[in-house]
C-alpha cells in the first residue's frame, strides 16, 4: 500500500504539450486569508488546513500551447485524500441525482451527436466513459442501446453506478483497440498528466475512434488573474482540483500531440428535416390515435 504522506510536488513540464518552458503568471500563499476562507468553507472539517499553510497556489503558463496550470499539485496520497475524503460526496451525488431536466437533455443531445458520428446500430458501438462519477451519463447511454462501460476509482461512486445498472471498470483494460467512443466530461482539468492520459486512451481506441473531452473554459482567466488576483468564483482554476485550465486552443494542441485532430460534430439542426418535423408535430397534435390526458 501507499505509505506516502500528503504533500505537494512541482510539475516541471507543461501537462498539455510536455514543453519545459513555463512562465509563472501568478502566486498566492495558501496562508492568504481569502484563499484559506474559501478552501475551509468548501471542504469544511473534512480537511486539515495545516497541510496547506506552507504551500503556494502557483499558476504557470506554457508559452507554446497556452495552457494555464497549477504548478504545485497534491501527490498521490494527497489526491486520494482530496477525492476520497475532502470533497463533499453527498453534495456531489445530489447535484446529479436531483439535477434539473436541462442536464439530462444535455446528455441526450450528446448521445444524439454520438448517433450521428456512428451510423451503425448502437449495440455495435463500444463506449468508455472515462471518469464516470455517479454513472448518470453512462446510464443514459446504456438506455440508448450502446454498450457502455464506466471507469471510476471512487468505491462509493462505483457502487452507486452499479445500482443504476451501469457496467463499471475500476482500472483501464490492457492496451488494445476496443472502444469506438470515449467520453470524458469534467475530468481532464483534474489530471496530473493529461497528455499521458490521452496516450493511454488512444491505445484503447479503435482506428477512427473518437474521444469527447469537456472541461471548464479558462478563456480570458490569465488577464483577470493578473489584474485582480485570484477570486473564489474562478472555477476553472479551483485550487487543488482544477489543476489544468484549458481553452479550446490548448485542448486542441494537447490532442494533436497525442495523435488526434479536432473534428466538427455533425449538425443536429437539419433544415431538410423541417417538413418531416412539421408533419410529425401535426400528426402528434391532431392525426395520430394517441392522447395525453390530464385529470380535471
Ligand atoms: Zn504546453
């Protein structure tokens, strides 16, 4: 087992493109009162702030790919504590379990796009949700007929996803091209070495396979950080957690380093479908033998 103490280490190369040139754009001691207040109220009594007091919240920027990233990050023991104990997992679960319909419509929209990217019948498509969390996206993808597996480390998230009927893996399988599509939403901003992870995912993707990455948008943050300093609402550079702050550009550079190119998703608005859509609406309202009945 891991008997390392919780500590920080310094990232000496750009996590997006591996360049060794890094500019320091911002530094703030964790002893700073506003940072301390934010972190203590965010993690509450689940963490001991003394672990952070001598450390520095430092943002580096890569002059080559433009990635903004936290240079000092928690070691493995620290990350295990962060995601296993400090993060409020009840709150995180409730955010998904009690989400508004908008979230599920977003998932459905993404799956509509998947169905346009892969014309084959869904049961022929192998999907990996990398960093699955509680399993709500995987559950919906399963309902669309895809063969989905979710990769997740946290035992309580794994257990919850299984209770939703989701097939779970707790580690990456041996490298071999087995997946058609890999979905990673709100994951890459947390990773120590996202470029390395891209390579590992690539080894498990079929030729012509597709990866979808979604991360918080860090556009414009560098300027605000330099002008006004760190502010609690800057979620894309959340201390300890959002250690890589991508923009569309730095995300694309990282992807190309790992052998990917950005493609445009197929249009979900199809003008030629306008008339058939109108016909469907008319049918739904007046012609089909079906009714929606509300009790008086
Ligand atoms: Zn870079």
